[in-house]
């Protein structure tokens, strides 16, 4: 993400500073800035605000057709504490659909919580 990297450097901000804006670690931010990991719309907004520019001035579409995700799983109990790193390439369309679905589920959970509170108050 050359626009983002260039403007960050122009402003004199470190990758560590920017990672704090997104509440993530530096290595994850580095992967976002290099285009290896997707930057979501809410993150673009936070970055633009921190850089004091409109989102359109820094937002770029990733060049690759996939997303680099990390999935860490523990090995068996005999070697607990050792991690295996697995990488997946997930098409952008699939990731977008999953994000939409997650948003929908969060909305449904919130509606159910409100319904529970309403039912409790009726007792």
C-alpha cells in the first residue's frame, strides 16, 4: 500500500505508532501496509483520521487475489506451548462475504439481548 506507506513516512509516523491506531501489533500492521493482509474499511477510516486525510487519498486495493491469514493451533498436550503456523489464501470475495455475515450475526445477537432484557422486565 504505497500511498499509505509514503504518507506515513512523510508525516514522520512509525509503523509502531500506526499499529497502535489499529490496536494491533507491529508485525500485523507491517503486513497490512505491505498488502499481505487486508485493511478493513473501519481501519482505513482510523488510518485516514490519524494521517489527517480523506480515506480516498490513501486507500488502495490489494494487488493479490488472496488474503494471508494465520491460524495458530496448539499441538498435543505432550508438546503444549509449541505452535504450528498455517497459511491460507482466501479470495477477497469470500472474506467480504464472511465479514458481512459476521456483521449480520452481531446485529442478531444484539437484537436477542434486547429481547431478553425486555422479557426479563415483563416478569
